[in-house]
C-alpha cells in the first residue's frame, strides 16, 4: 500500500521538505504536485538519496512515485 502526499499548491522548497518527511515513514510514496518544478526538484532529491523515482501526468497535475 502506497502512502500518498498531496503537495499541490505549495511552492518549492516546501514539496521537497514534505517529501523528505513522508519518506521517513517508508516507501512506496506517491507525491501529487501541480507543476514540473517540484517534479524536477523531488526527482533530484529522491534520486540523490538512493530512491527509484518515476512520474506521470495526471490531468493537470503530476504523480511522482518513489520506491527504494
């Protein structure tokens, strides 16, 4: 079962901080964001921390999936 974090409406670096805190509870984690900037920042953060990251467009939003 995936944890889901809704970070839509927040501007960086808030979504990255929220993601970091949510990852402390485990993976997989699904993060919802509303622009490519947090997609890029969260992808970079999670990849550098050793996680596998994928993302897809979901309507006007983006869904980022993070696994170990």
